[in-house]
C-alpha cells in the first residue's frame, strides 16, 4: 500500500462506512444500541503479557514508527477484552515530535522536552504539520487497521492545552507553575502557542480520519488543573475551534473530549461541541449527565485502581457505574482514566462482558 493514498474503495473519513451502525458509534451519537459499548483508554494492551513481549523496551516513538507493530498492539486489547472500539497505538506528542520540536517519551517518565518553550522565538519551532511527509507511519498504520479491525478505530490527538503543558514545563509536572505563569503573564504569546498547537492537532486528526479512523478523541488530560474561569477564557476557545473545524471537514464524525479532574469543568467542556465528554471517576455519572446536559453523550467512568481489588469489587463498581448511567441513550463505558499496567487482563475481560450483558443505557427492551 502506498503511503498517502486512500485504500481502494474507502471513502476518506468514514472508516469505509462499515461501522456506521456499530454500537460504539451509535452511542456516541446518542442513538439506541443493542448493548452498552465499552473500550479502555491509554494503550489498554500494556496490561497484557503479549503486549510487553511485542512492545519490548525501546522508545514508544520508535514503536509508533513501525506500522506493523502498531497494528499488532492496537488489536491486542480488542482480541483479548472484546471491546467495541480500538484506539490507535500512538502518543499525544507525536505531531510536536514530528515537526522537530525536540520531544521524546522517556520510559517511566513520559514526554520530555530538551529545550522547553520559553519565548516568542520558540514559535518558529512549531511549523505546520504535513501528515503525509511528517507522520506517514501513522497514516499507514491507520489504513491497515481500518482494513483489519472488526470494530471502529478511534484516532486521537492531545488537546492544545495539555500538549502545551509538556512543551512549556519540559516534562510531567505536579504544579504546572511554568505553564500557568506563561498563560497569565504573557497571554498574547500563550494565544499564539495554543493556536499553533490547535493547528497541529487539527492536521493530525484530519489525516487519521482520512486514513480510515471512524472517530477521534481529544485528550486534554491536564485541563482539570485550571479554574472554570481560566479554562473558559484561555483554553476552551481553542478547543472549540478545533472541534468546529474538524466538524466542517468531516461532518458527522463522532468526537470525544476527555480530561482528568474536570468535574468543575464538565458544563464548559460540553460547550466545546464534541459528541461525547469523557468523565473521570471523581464524578458519578448521573451528576455528570446533569452537568453535561442531555444532548451530549458521556464516557466513563470506573476508577482504574478498583480493577486491582479483585473481581467482586470490580464487578460491584462496574454495576454502580451502569446504574448511575441510567437508561437514556448515549453512554460509552470506559475507565475513568487509563488502564494501569499491573491490571489483571482477566478482570478487564470480565468487566467488558458484564457491561455487554447488564448495561442498560440506550438499550432497546421488548
């Protein structure tokens, strides 16, 4: 297959149209489903022994550059857990790394930046992303997956704010002092940085949809560190533009917006225009639905740590999530954050089966 060319017979942005009636996509759109769909975030395969064997110990960016390996790692959790969607094996810093900003992903640490963003001149290090030239390996993997998977494929990108956190802080942070200082100390430069990162995310997401992904998720993982006012003023406008421009180029494509610790932001996140808002474990889903409103689907929200407490606990807490989700359409079951590496794969497999059997949101009854 030639990198950059759509697979024969596939309409760009539709995932071939094979999955239009898939439970995951129907739930994203708030439509009735045969069962509540489920998938697991943040490279769920990393809890699997077959994942560790195939992945090895090299850099994740090196692994992402191998389409054959990406296909294998993306399919593993679908095959083992029986999920209703797959998320492409990738990382939120891939676009910034691909344009040469100097980002790496350190094992056990996460994204790190050799020369963090500090001044106006650093904007020049964030040139526009040309996916065909800069990330052809991502597009090749997505094309292969779109032809291979029996469930919809979710593409993704980092939210502009969260990617900015890594670029400004230089790596993971507890207090986010540098990024907050930039946001408030030089709001004009902050605006230019976020706009550049919005353009990167938009180009990446569009290219994944054109290659065959059926939906996308925006991981704005660190948005929860902000007050509602600061989120509304300094982050939400860029997120809203990202979603609107994506909808203009790929109308009808489901989009998901997710962050951690965003309970006080859920009503604002719903205003970004996405199809779905992901909810972490800190807010019960009935309250999350109230804050988000009836026109937007919800995703979540089992505490991933509870999957380590044994099956009786995991089953009881899964049923609690399903009960709080209610019977209205528009619920995608997921964890409230990513799968923890030490999770027993058998627990996740059993959770998925329980959701399929007992979930009631949007399920038609006789």
